[in-house]
C-alpha cells in the first residue's frame, strides 16, 4: 500500500465510503470520518445552496476530512418526441397504479461541467476532498479547486479513462469495477461499457499510472480490501457495504431486499436513468428494460420519469418500481453502525495481512 494517499486524505483506515446519492447522509459520512476512514456525501442531486447546507451538516458532526461528490455528465439534450414516446411506453404501468404520466419531463440533475455557482460554493467552503463521476470538469475548474487546497478524486472504468484522470491533474483515481453498485462512471456511454472487473481494473491501472488508485466494486470486508491493496491499490471505496448502516437513508424495502440474499440478483440497466447502473432486479429491469423498448431520454431526463412512476406505485402500496442500487457482493452487507463497521474492516484488514 502506498502511504501517500492516506496522508493526502488525512485518514488512518484505507476505506472511502462511496457517496451514494439518495443513500448517504451527513450522519453516515461523519461517522465514517470520525472512525478514521473517509466519509462522503453526494451533491449531484442539488444546487449550490443545497450543497452548502449539506457540507455544513457534515461539519456540525465532524472536524475530520470528508469527500463531496459531483456529477460531470454531458448536459441532457431535450427531445420532446422521444420523451413523449417514453412516457407513452410507461403509461400502462402508471395506469395500473391509478396514476397518469407527467405531462413533461425535465433534467433533474445538473452537471458540474457548467455549474459556476457550485464551483464558487466549493471554493468558499473548501471541503477537504472533491470527487467526480461520469467524467472530468475542465482545466479551469480543476486548477481552481486544487489552488484552494482541495484534494481531487475521479472515477474511471477503463485504463483510457484512468489515463485521462491522471493527465488532468487529479490526485487519485477511483477504479470502478463492473461489480460496483449504482451508476457506472463511464465517460462516454455511447462507446459502450468496458465492463472490467474491479481487481483486473485496479491491477492494470495501478501498473500504468503514477497517481494512487482506489479500488471500487464488490469489496465488502477486510479480506477484499487486502486483496485490492496487494494488487496495487492504495485504498478501497465501498458503497453497498454501508447501505445497511442505520445512518444511511436506505428505505426499509431496500434494506429488506439486501438482507433477503438468496433469490435476489443484480444487473446493469440504463432504463432507470438513461445511464447504465447496477441494482437489484425488479420490474424496472425485467419489464421496462425488456428488449424492444423505445429509446429512453437522456440522463437524467429519463430518471424523472422513473421517479414519477415509483412515486405513483409507492402511493398505491407497490414497490415493484423502486430503485435499489447494489453491487454484486451485496449478500455480504452487514447491518451495524458505520463507526463499528469501519473498526471491523480495519481489524479484518489487519488479520488478512
């Protein structure tokens, strides 16, 4: 393990709790950071004012470093005809739950690529760590954040993306393997997903770049962290491992599915949001994502439709269209407070070594 990353992040345990928009909370991030690892929150679902409030919420609970995550996807291109066709396709599912589709769809997640207000907020509040998903911001934004003393991380799903991360001056790369839950960090989905496993990707990237590598995907315990470190990673990013912590925002249904274990599987689909993401298979995957569906709208316009459908179904007492992100190793998730989990991971890592 390269000690430089731990010194850079000012952490003792080589674990980063994944940001997980919709699941992570200030309490979760603070508990992880207070236990010596790096907690994270996701800012991609809100504006600068909401981001400022979220950072303040974490700082009220910890004086330790934590990570804030931003989305760097291309802005959506509205296509009223394609969006109308998608809503028509979903209409029977809305009707079955006593609802009608929304009249129109909107882009619900703003990209950091052109969000000057978010950049200004970050430069004012100066969180210790900022991470990027779906790509990279421009050189001006990267330089401004680095000049403010902020450590920068970025996800990569291939060696080519990892080289782009290094060339951009990012401090460390998160090698996101195909096993990982939630959204794939692929820079350009139109070119296809390389679908490289975590350990293969971490080893290849660590052999090719000079910046520290953080392995992500399918790592759930100390043995998994140790394996990643032996392959050249400096730390592990873990998301699904923290979903069952009481500090997370995971719904009771999401928690129950994770703990059901046998019979549940995960898959990657782009019909939920317009970008590929891994979650627990339900009717969103098997019916809406079945072959032959019309082209879905761009990310995150497509997500607006699914969120509306899930809200209608939930109101009708139906969880068949809920979104339950999870990685492939979800049966290994453990329900315990986040600080206790970090301590256990550290002990397991020491034993595995």
